[in-house]
């Protein structure tokens, strides 16, 4: 009888351990970070990082796509477990933060028809394309009230505004810009981009989620050691 009970416990163990990792993704993301079909994440760096992170925690990844203004609440109330490729300066809220492991470069792009900025100060007082809800602490610190935002729904929308001549400058991620250049999707001639700041992205971890910060950090350490992060990023270069 005891043997049967013990075997029953063994049979139940995989089901008990096979949980989910709910990975949060901002719907304003474009490729190579994310591609959505009917608000469902189907491709991109966010998806690959989320799947790899879950696998290293022996979990299955489930993605939750939300607009920027709802991200913090989903993490704070435990609806989602992690949000990756962010830094604490970009999000308010009582969240835990993992080790840094994803290189991120924020760049200022400018239309060839406009004067090329040699420093951030060169765009002081001029409209700069930004994504609604995105924080740009470096620009705010350098320019203060002279940082004039021209908010759009996505980085791709801002490039279209550049092409249409509605703005002359925009802030975006270097990976996004290079992806557009690689795929011939840029419809406007640009000056070489000006790097505003280099970051190392982290994962925001819910204090009420299904996983602990220590578990997330351990999974990230394993991913970095195995070269998994570099492989994912190289796929989209």
C-alpha cells in the first residue's frame, strides 16, 4: 500500500512542477522586439527570451500583451510574472529587478533633410518623435523642459512621420532601426544615428507572481552561460 502511495506521488510530481511563466509584453513594440497577430505575440526577441526563460525554469511560457500604461499594474497584482528588456528608470512601481543581461541602445534619428544633430542639445526645443507612455530619462535630464515630445503610438509610426516630413527627429531603439534598414522598410533618408544612451536590460519581476527573483536570476545566469541570449539577439541582426 505504501509503495502504491509513493508511486502515486511520483506520478503527480511532473504535473505539480509544470507551471506557467506569464511573460508580459508591451503592445507598442515592433519587430525585432515583437510581432503581434490580433494582439497575440507570434515572433520577436521578447517571445524568444520569454520561451527560453520559461524553459530554464522548467515552465511553459504564456504571453500577456498589454499597453504600456497597464504593465505595472499587471506585475504588481501578480497577473503577470515578468517583463523583460526594461530598466527601473522606465517603470514606476514596487517591482523586483533581475540582473542585467540584454544590451539596449537608444538612438536619436534625424531626417537627411534636417541638420544632423551632433549632441542631444542640438534638438532642444524641437519636436522629437517618441512613443506614447515611453520614458526617456536621459533626454529629460539633459534637456529638461526643452525636451519636446511628439508622441506616436509606435516607433514605426514615428518613422512614417519622419518620411512624411511631419517631424525631423525621433527616438528609437538601435535594434529596431537596424531591423528596418536590413529589411528595406525605411522610406526616408537618415543621418547616422546619434546614440543617446546604452543600457543593459533587465526583467521586472512581480512580487506576487509564480516565480521568485532568485529563480529568474538563476535562469538568466544559465542562459547567459550557454550563450542563449547572444544566439537570440544574433537571429534578428
